[in-house]
C-alpha cells in the first residue's frame, strides 16, 4: 500500500472512530450532551483532531446518516444483483426488506440520527442521493409501470415510499420491535401492504 493510500485509509479509520464514539455518546447521554471534547476523550485524541474532520456535532450527524445511507444502498444493490431475474414486484419487495433490515441491524446509528432531530438520511435536496438510492427506486418503479405491474405513478411516489420505510424502521428501533420473534413476518406484511398500494389492479 502506497503512502497516499495509507493516509486515506488512516483518515477513513479516524472518521469511523469519531462516528462510533459519537453514536455511543448520543445513545448513553443524548444528543445535547454530545461535544467534540467528549468524542476526543472517548478516542483518546485532542478536540483539535476532531475538528480536522468535522466542524461541529451537526456535521457528525450528517456523517452518521451518510454512513447508514451507504449501508442501505449497498445492501439493496446486492439484492438487485442477486435477484435480477425475478419479477419486478419481487425485486422491489426484497429491496424494501433489505432497506428495513439494514437500518434495524444498525439500530444504534438509527437511534443517534433520530435523537439528534437532524434528518439527513435521505435528504430531499438530493445531496444525500449522490450514490443513487432514489434513482434505483425510480428505475424499479418505471420498469414496473412499463410492464404494467405497477399503476401509473407520479414523481413523488419514490419519496413517499422512502418516507414510509424510514418511519416504519425508526418506529421499530424506538420500540425495539426488531427484537420480536415475529419481526420477519411483520416486515414482510408491511412491505406487502406498501407494494399492493402501487400495483396495477390488473396485476393483483
């Protein structure tokens, strides 16, 4: 590994350590108690080091949101690649399940974002979609319409579906529903309800 690559790796490792420490502090003490000093103490660096990576604690929340976003998009990409030969509604169903399970399997990060009151996970200004999560959903919806599996949908449906998935996931984290024995069945039922709402009546 070259010097430049090693420095980039060290930088990413430091950012990850900062985000992990911040998440732990938020969960234990609340977002209001989060500070650069507390993060620095947790990872045994100076506050000045933290400021080299994040200008304030709000930007740290954006960082946590971005990391979770990448996990969600990565999981969905794998699902779509592994199930590309399935009917489009089944691809969408498995993508939605992956979305929910990715968030709830990183419940601490979800709690941190939720506790902060800073909603940047799927930002409607488009900046948070730099890696194509919304575009992937649009593509699936358009293909479903082309095949007449989904009814004619307007441009806001993707955001409505994302909002529904986020709301369900965050509620599951807050109420620890993801620990229930019937969690998988609950997820499947919820996803089926969402997809049935966009299906073409002929396809039902």
